[in-house]
C-alpha cells in the first residue's frame, strides 16, 4: 500500500487513473485547481478513508509526504490551454519544478504526462521516441508544446543531478467517458455534434491525421510505466490512424446521425499527421492497446448520450 | 534619459552593453548573481551616479521601476550551463517569468537574449528565423536550449495576453574581450591554448561549423532591436562560417603559435553546422556586422595576452 499523489486527478485522464489506484488499495491524494477538472469526476471517492482531495494550484509550492507522484496537472485541449497561455506555461514550468522539488525532498518516484505535441508537426511518421520534433516556439500551440518539452528536460535534469526516479509518458490523443463536454477536442465535439444532429466541424480540409487511444489503455500504460524499470520517455497511444474527415464520417455512421459535415478555417500550426511508434512500450512495458477505436467510441458515445440526457 | 535594467550585466555581453548604455547617458541598473559574471567587468562604473549594481538572482522576484529591460541573465557556455542544469532551467523559466512580471507591472519594454541553440542541430542551413529547429528535449544541452525556447514562448504569451512590448534576439556565437578565460567556449579556449603553446582541443573531427560575431556588433544589434519597432525574433550573428578545425588553424596562424592540434571525443548533440540568415536584421534594423572575424580575433587575442600577462 503506497501513498500516491495524482496532480490533475480531477481531470479526464487523472480521474480514471485515480479509480485504478483506489481499486488497488492505495492511499490516493488528488491535487487539482479545478481549471478543467471537475469535482464530480472523483465524487464517488469523496468519503473513502484512503482518498483525499487537495484543492491547490501546482504553481504554488506544497509540502506532502508521498511515495509516488503522477504529475498530470495541465490543461490538455487546445481551446483550454490557449485560453490563458501564460498560466499554461506557468503550470508546466513552475508546476513541474515544484513537483520535482517535492519528489526530491521525499524521495518519491515521479511520472510526467508529456505529449505527442512535443513532436509538433512531425516530419517523421510514425513518431518514435528518438524523434526530436518540429515545434514552433512562438505559435498558438507553443505554450503547451514548449511547456511540456521543458518539463521533460526538467525531469531528466533532476534525475541526473538529484537522483530523482523519473518516468515520462508521451501520450497520444486519448478519449473516453469524463471528457469535458465543452472540452473542444475532436472526439467530444464530433460525438456531441452528431448526437445532436448539428454540423460536425472540421478544421481545415480534414486531411490531417490523428491516432486515437481509449482511456483505459492509457491508464494501464501509465501504471505499467510507473511500476516498471524503464525511465526514458515512452510513447503511449493507439497507432490506429484516421484522417479527421474519415473520423467524422465514422462517428456519423456509428451514431446514425443526420449531421452535415462542415469545413471551417484550419487552425494555425495544426499538426498534419500523428501516429505513435509504440515499439518501446511493447518491448519495455509489455504494453499495447487492447480496446479498439470502435469499442471505445461505442462506450464514449453511450457516455455522452447519458450526459446530454441529464443536462437536457 | 531612460532607466534601463540589464540582467546578467556583469557577464561578457552584458558588460559591453552596459558600457554603451552608460555612454549614451542612461541610468543603468545591473542585476547579476555573479555565477559566470564578474564584478570587474563593471568596476569602471561602480562609483558613477547613473550606475547601480544589484546582486540578485533572477529566479527570485524583485521590485524595481524601469523603462527597459535587457534580460541576459543565463550562463551561456556549455560547461557553465551544464554545471548545474536544474539551475540553468530555473534561470530561464522562473527568471524570465519574473522579468516579464516586472515588465508587465511597470510597462517596461523587455528584450530577451535567446540563442541560435533554439535551432539545435539544424537541418536547414543557414538558419532563418522561420526555422522551427531540431532540439533534443533530454540531452546534455537541453537545459539551455529548451529553457531558451520556452523563454521565447513566454515572451510572446505575455505580449499577446498582457500587451508587454517584447523583443527577442537569437544570438549566434559571439566573442571578444571579457569572455571568461575559463569559459570553455571555443574562441577563448583556442586563443588561450595557442598563446600558451598548449594543445588546441578540438571536440570531434572539427568538421562542425560555427559563424563568429564580434561583441561590438552584437551590442549594436541588441540596441537597434530594442529601439526599433520590429517585435518578432531576429537573428544576430556574423554569417562568416568556419569549420572548427579551420578556425583552430586560423588562430594558430594569427598567434604564430607552436600548439599542436589535438582531437578529443566529440560532445553529445553538438550541432554539426550553424550560420545565421540575417536578412531580417538587415531589413528591419538596418543592421549588419561591421567587424571582420580577423579584426575581432586580433582585438581578442590582444585582450587575452594582457589577461595572461597579469595572471602570470
Ligand atoms: N487526453 C489526451 O489526449 C492527452 C494527450 C497528451 C497528453 N495529455 C496529458 O495528460 C494530462 C491529463 O490530461 P487530460 O486529458 O486529463 O486533461 P484535463 O484538462 O481533463 O485534466 C487536467 C487536470 O489538471 C488540472 N489542472 C490544470 N492546471 C492546474 C494547476 N495549475 N494546478 C492544479 N491542477 C491543474 C485541471 O483542473 C484538470 O483536472 C495532461 O498533463 C495532458 O497534458 C493528455
Ligand atoms: N556569447 C554568446 O555567444 C551567446 C550566444 C547566444 C546567446 N547568448 C546569450 O546572451 C546572454 C549573455 O551571454 P554571455 O556570453 O554574456 O554569458 P555570461 O555567462 O558571460 O553572462 C551571463 C551573466 O548572467 C549572470 N547570471 C546567470 N544566472 C543568473 C541568475 N540566475 N541570476 C542573475 N544573474 C545570472 C551571470 O553571472 C553572468 O554575469 C545569455 O542570455 C546567453 O544565453 C550568448
Ligand atoms: O516538498 C516540497 C519541496 C519543494 N517544493 C518546491 O519545489 C521547488 C523546487 O525544489 P528544489 O529543491 O529544486 O528548489 P530549491 O528549494 O533548491 O530552490 C521549490 O521552489 C519548492 O518551493 C515543494 O513545493 N514541495
Ligand atoms: O471540432 C473539431 C476539433 C478538432 N478538430 C481537429 O481534430 C484534430 C485533433 O484535435 P484535438 O483538439 O482533439 O487534439 P490535438 O491533437 O490537436 O491536440 C486537429 O487536427 C483539429 O484541428 C476538428 O477538425 N474539429
Ligand atoms: O515587479 C515585479 C512584478 C512581478 N514579479 C514576479 O513576476 C512573476 C510573474 O508575474 P505575473 O504578474 O505574471 O504573475 P502573478 O503575480 O500574476 O502570479 C511573479 O511571480 C512575480 O513574483 C517581479 O519579480 N517583480
Ligand atoms: O575547446 C573547444 C571548445 C569548443 N569546441 C567546439 O567548438 C564549437 C563551438 O563551441 P562553443 O562551446 O564555443 O559554443 P556552442 O557549442 O555553444 O556553439 C563546438 O562544436 C564545440 O564542440 C572545440 O572543438 N574545442
């Protein structure tokens, strides 16, 4: 039984991770400022004796005694991380320094949820961990991309200099229940639009690609990474690649929607292709995704149907 | 007459910039923690009524009232910035956030000295400002490279979000008097080695290239950038490109040295080529380097001869 801190634990990915850690019998502390997270994502644990919620901003120092830190705190969807770019950067820089300072002091193992965005608009496809990326330092996405890039740098600097035991996951697009309905990411947008027979909004011509992973696979991967010995960055994603246009049509088909597909202005610096090379995760963690995109979509569509029913 | 803050003003570049600003009649405040800077670089201004020295670390907040900030504080030579990578990152991240917070509060214009290192090991040659770079997030140079990359991101985030008036200079290899003799950079190493007839240490086979700018040109460029209207990143460098091997031979020739040339192990992630495209600086600032590498080397060699004479 370990004491485990999950920063960003009231968010989409964090709350699923918390479920797994609680089910395993650990003591779990969630640290979240509720910027994009919601109390209701962890409400079911609120009175559990092994669970605590600390409403706190990671950009401020905090003293805790823990064995492991899953450091997720950071808005993840483009509209959210671009809402207050200065805050996004402070979260990735000061937030990660604080969590590394904590990990160093209490000798905790720490895992950072980095992102496929550190590869930017990749010139190598699919992306292996050895690829250095193609990122604009001063574009609209850079508050997120460069924040995560330097957070990775911090992880290995504390490892080399202070013997902090680090893990770095580079997460590719992930979807599932508890995504915020106003999150603005493609999966939630397309599902909600199709369920409401509203126009499905494609940014650009829809030829850009993404590869989609169901959240339970990601949570298993994060857990395997934390508990394994491998301490270099590891891609976690499902290599099942779709053009955004095809993905829209697919969701329209599954939901039997009458939505039109409408093409809007492309967003600046939107990566044109993205697909993980997951050979490192297979080799080092014996991990690979188990849930197909189809299965995952069915579960997520069922979830959003319920959410829409409840909110009317 | 303006109040001007120069962080890192006791360092190599900073102290030359201070000389120019003092000669122009401004009030100058130097903020430096003396990590790689030296009091003697600004000693000649110490009792001047328009000059102040604040011994302070930029990673800590500070309250001042100024009109302009030249934000240089950051170790610049690989041995120095790799000596304490965690501190290097804190300097670029927390340091830049603090200076931007200050600039925002007092409505000061702020200039960041970024670097050609944000292009990493470039695949595009020469490097225009539009090139996004090729940087390893987790290598030995990344504490400097990624720190500067995210510092650039911070600059434009504060500009877009808080109307901070920003300038970003991407500086290419610069040399001249007041480089620290133990700095470890190629120009000071080669000159000192050749003056002492000691082996000139080439890392790798010497086929990597750099382009060298004399410090007075850089200072003119920084000044022109700060006082101009153009607020996107600008390369400042001299496109005169040398292989490191040729550069060693050239310095050996000028100094008439008996040094041998010795080839040591290459350092990890050492950029293989580097040369600025300076068309932006020419167009927007009407700036270009005036001092040839040859002239600059003569002045710098004369300087180091004096330093070696003094220290014996
Ligand atoms: N979901 C994906 O597709 C994806 C892909 C790549 C990386 N990631 C990473 O995974 C992590 C979780 O992503 P998510 O999809 O669950 O996003 P999310 O927005 O649902 O969750 C982020 C959580 O962090 C909290 N948070 C944000 N800033 C904070 C701060 N300053 N202090 C404390 N808490 C703060 C939010 O309130 C929220 O609960 C993030 O680090 C994200 O960058 C996610
Ligand atoms: N010289 C070059 O070739 C070159 C090339 C690219 C970029 N730059 C940039 O120009 C700037 C000046 O470089 P330089 O060659 O004069 O280096 P330098 O090492 O001589 O000067 C840096 C100065 O910053 C001070 N400093 C470092 N950390 C600090 C901290 N935390 N708080 C306060 N002061 C601190 C040092 O004491 C020193 O006086 C740096 O930002 C560097 O990254 C220089
Ligand atoms: O239990 C802790 C230990 C450290 N920190 C923060 O982590 C940061 C980085 O820690 P580190 O030890 O590297 O910094 P230092 O204290 O040496 O500046 C510091 O700003 C601390 O405020 C924290 O929040 N909790
Ligand atoms: O309503 C939407 C939301 C997103 N996208 C596109 O879908 C892809 C994935 O976007 P998302 O925001 O989900 O994640 P990203 O991978 O860009 O961070 C990108 O190319 C977006 O431009 C879209 O076409 N319509
Ligand atoms: O005169 C000032 C104003 C701000 N700051 C620092 O700059 C940082 C960023 O300022 P900002 O206004 O963005 O931050 P906030 O105060 O909103 O957290 C803060 O941590 C302040 O400590 C400073 O050192 N001097
Ligand atoms: O004694 C030295 C110092 C540097 N270099 C090489 O010279 C180039 C410039 O190195 P420096 O440290 O001056 O600057 P930077 O690598 O940051 O451009 C690099 O390829 C170094 O490997 C070298 O061969 N011998």
